[in-house]
C-alpha cells in the first residue's frame, strides 16, 4: 500500500462520517462541491489526488461524484456502525489497554489473554467510532482496517492508536486541521550574501505542493523540495553553499507541510539556512593564483 491509497481511504471515511450526520449531512448520491469537501479538512494536496483518476472520486465540472465502489463501502460502514453504535465498551477497552501497558506486572498467559480481549473489543469499537488513522499506520499495516479488523488490530501499535482515539490524545488532533495549507504559496524573503556583488540578494521564496519556488530576476522559477530553484539562483551568481543544504530544505518543507506553521515562522526557519549559506559564501577564500 502507498500513501495515496491510504489517503484516499481516509478521505472516504470523512465523507462517510459527514453522510451520517443528523444535520447538514452530505448526500453521497449528489454532486459534492469543493467547498463541502474542503469543510471536511480536505487539503490542497488531497484535491490534487482526487482530481486525478482514482477509485473513489470523479471530478465532473467543478464538483465531485462518488464511484459505485465508494458508495458500496459507505453503505457497508453504515450498516456496521448501526449494529455497534449503542455498545458501551470504551471504558473497558481503556482499562484493559492500560493494564497491558504495565506488562511487566503480568504473567505471559495474562498478557496474551488481555491482548486477545482487546482485539475483540477493538473490532466492535472500530465500527462505533470509525476512527481515521494516520496514513503511515495504514501503509505500515499493509491493509485497511475495515477489510479485516482482526488482522489489523493484531498489533500493539494499532491497539495503541485506538486507545489514543478513545482518550482524545493530542496525537490525533492533526486530522481536523489544514496543517501546512496555511503557509502554502505565500512568499517570504530569503536573503543571501553574494561576495561577487558585495551585498545581500533578496529572493522571494514560497512553499508549493512540489517544493520551493523562487522569484528572483531571471534565475528564479519552480523547484523541488530539496531547493533546486534556490540552488539554481546561488550557482548562477557563483554563491557557495553547504554541500548538504538540500536535505535541510527538504526537512523544512516536510515540517511546514505536516504542521500548522504560520508563514512568518516558516520564514524564520528558512532564513536560518540563508544565514548558513551567507556564512559559507563570506568565508570562501579569494585566491590570487598569479602570486609566486
């Protein structure tokens, strides 16, 4: 399973949940507007996914329709949810999982018994709460929970993830957030010193879905997450830079994408790298090779 497949699954879960609300619920048999999906915390990168051919969503004009497969899954989820929605097993699961966490206090047979009981509880609680798990969990598991709940929850970390959902852990708050969309496509200054010209050059940099774009004279343009557009500008003006700066550009891009980072804070982090580049440029030697 890849990230895109896992993300599509989670986006469908969001539509399913919205379709079962008592008020203002989505009608899965009608066209879904971009605004309606955006209200479910669909991000710009999500719209790129569903704008392309996929198994759940089709772009028709400016709206989206669900495939037969998507609707079938939603009906399946709804039937199971109705079956388990009135069960009150949350406290029992929490109590038993916390006992499992203290495994050093348990004999192996008791640990195994608790583990198996938690799997059974997880199957029923899953249909009640229909949790959305982070994509990396689905990728690591190699399966969608609803396809085989017993196998999916047959692992300490998947049980722990359900525990976090049930206890309202802050680790699960990212789901209802636009995260890096708040700093997407917004320009900020990126200043680097040029020894050739004897002053600081001011690049206009912005984070895009694909990387870092630069607006600077004739050498700017689009670039990847490793700062290829920035490096192109540096090399054009013979500005020295640290050989491993690319990995830092990628690290900042991923941090800005996966967290709610205001553009001014993003600019501060990027300008730490600009300072590093400037220091490297200032310290490069000026060799007079004609001297004897």
